[in-house]
């Protein structure tokens, strides 16, 4: 994947911060925690398990979930004739990767058939996708029913202000989504609430609707909020033609990332991980180098139970077959999570940088790097990944006046760490606005001065890439920094 491709900034799923996403009240026709909901139309006739209708339905659902050519996540297709005709609409959330979308479609097709056996018309909503089928015509047609409303059980800290800001945010997102094209009608955004939590929201329409129909569908969905979710920290409104969701913390993936040239690399769409592969020195797939690399990345780490601080530097082999490996976990996670992150990122690194003599990957909770060259106790500034948030700070000048001394203090704290850990976190409040949360970290094998220099140079990059935004990450081989607003604590991702 080219480093010039625009990619995601924060993962929801995946982020350094502890998400503020609220639990949702389950209800009839939903899983216990409302991860997915369904509706089976009992007013239409059933089909039998041996009918052509069932075969057509299974064929369509299978083909959609296995379609690797579709990169925008919307499907409307038919199969059969007359009473055996099946019309299917499937839509992935606009911010998920194609792979994640296909996984969701595959999971939901099984769930839908289990929850609605032998039904000729049914729908299922998952958090990442929706699947709907019918014997009746469903394409290019707005449909408001069936409707599901899923409120959070938690009240907003400042309900009246929360409702006011939410209405303004959803109205803005509605206009953006409705103006989308025939492949995507999707929008997301966030806003701060005075003396309370932030609001993060997304809206989406089936893209075969026209602009007016999308507007109308979302208007209808927004009108449900006072009755179902008024004054709540979060909620979802689900219809066949559109849906909306809001939470007090981020849950969507924000697309935008920049990385420096000079090596092959990229990021996952949600920037759950980023990688860089060097241009020179390919290794043969069956070489001793690759055997040593696999041993270092997997066998030695798995068997190393003595290290309990999350930093590993080791070598294997000699001369041109020598592999040097560094692995570093974020300074506040448990060792089982650390090992899991390193193992997963090592596999991703080999997948994205096959047969390379040097490569690096940054995950949300760890970093893995290897090379045939010396890399221990050596400060290295490049390659660099710069990942700014697309969202502007409410008062950029005040924001930077709080952020700058915070990062200076974090640089001093992290660099003063020992040979096992150079890591620090802090938060500060912009007067009258958001709270900023930040962290800095260096590989602990570099000196105090080298750590200071690495982080200071990372801070100097911020004005050119990330000036006035609510959050950003600077990722380097020897150090990294991150800041964001509107989050409570740094996330400890355990998935």
C-alpha cells in the first residue's frame, strides 16, 4: 500500500485512549449487549428449507460476503424470478476497511438465517454492517420501518446542553451524508459540550437513495431521539434505509494519515497499525536470515517469561544472516497483552514486508523492528509516520499553550526513565474547553539525551503536520508521542 494513500487516524477500536463509548440497553430482537439487532417480517409467507428461494438466498449472501472486488461496501443484487426472486441489500459502515466489512457481512448472514429461519423478508443490523433481503422490490426505495432505537443507560452530565449540541451536530452530518454519491452516503464528526463530555456521532444512508430521500430518512431517525435517547450519553436509531449513532467517546475511524517518503509502507485504514519496509536488501524466502527472523519474532519472545517490563532486544545469526530485533510495548500495559500485541504485529509485519532485511511496525500498544544492521542503543529518527486528527481544536491558540509545556514536561519525564522503561503520560485542561491527554515514549536502550532529542524533534514536527488539531501521533523507530482531546484515559486495547 502506498504511503501517499489517505488512511485512518484513530481506531476505535483501536486507539491509545480509553474510549468513552457507552453501553447500550438491549431489547427484544437484539443480542444481550445490542451488538446486533434483527427483524423478521412475519406478515409475509415463509419459504421451506428445500425451496429454490432458499438456494437463491444462500447464493446471494455468500457471494456478497466473499466479493473482494467491491471496495466501497455497498451491494444491491437479485437472483431468481417471480416468487423465487431474492433481492438483497448489504451495506458496511463507511469507515471500516473492506476486510472488516466482509467479515461483518459473513458473520451477519449466518446470524440472520439463524434468527429468521425460513423468512422471505428480514433485516439485521450489526455495529459495522447491515444486511437486508426480501422477495419484494427494495432497491432505490426509502423505508423507515422496521425501526430499532437503542439508548444508553447512562445520563449525560449536562443533559440540556448535550441535547442542544447533539441536534446541531446531527443536522450538520445529515447534510454531509445526503450529499454523498451512489457508493457512499456517510458522515461522522464530534463536538464538545460545555462542562461535560464530548459527543461523537455518525450517520449513514443506503447510497441508492437520492439526496432528498436520505435527508428525509435521517430527519425521521433524528426525531426518534427525544423519545428513546433524550439526555442519554449515547444511542442508536436503526432503519432499513438509514441509521445514526452517537456516543460520549469515539467509536469510528477517522481517515487521514501522512508518512515520510523513502521506504515502502502504509497504515491500516483505522491506523490500528502502520509499517515501513526498507527499499534495499531483499532476503530469499527460504534463506537462513528468514529462519532466524521467524525464530526471533516468535519462538524466543514466547519463551521469554523473565522480562516483565515490555522491552526486548536480541539477535540471532552471523554476518549477512544476522537479525537484530527490538520490540517495545507501551509502558502501562500488562505482559500478556504486550506479548499478544508483539505476536500479532510481528505477523502483520511479515505479511506487509515479505522478504525484507529491515522493517518496522507500530501498533497501538507496541512496536516491532528488525534489521540486518546494528540497531541496539542507537537513536534513529526515520522513518516517520505523522498522523493528525482531521478535527480542529475549538481554540487552537489556547490548545497549543496547554499542549506545548505538557509535551516538554513529558519529554523530561520519559527521558529520565531507566534502561527498562522510558515512558510518561499526562493530561491538562484548556480553560473553558477540552482536556488534552498525552504520552511520550522512547526505546529504553537509548540515553537520556538521545531520548530528549528524539522527542523534541518529534514535537518540532507538529506545527507542519498537526497545527491546531485536536490530536496527533508522531511515530519514529526510537520514540513516539501522542496527544488527543475528549478522552478520559489511555486505552488498553486487549482485543
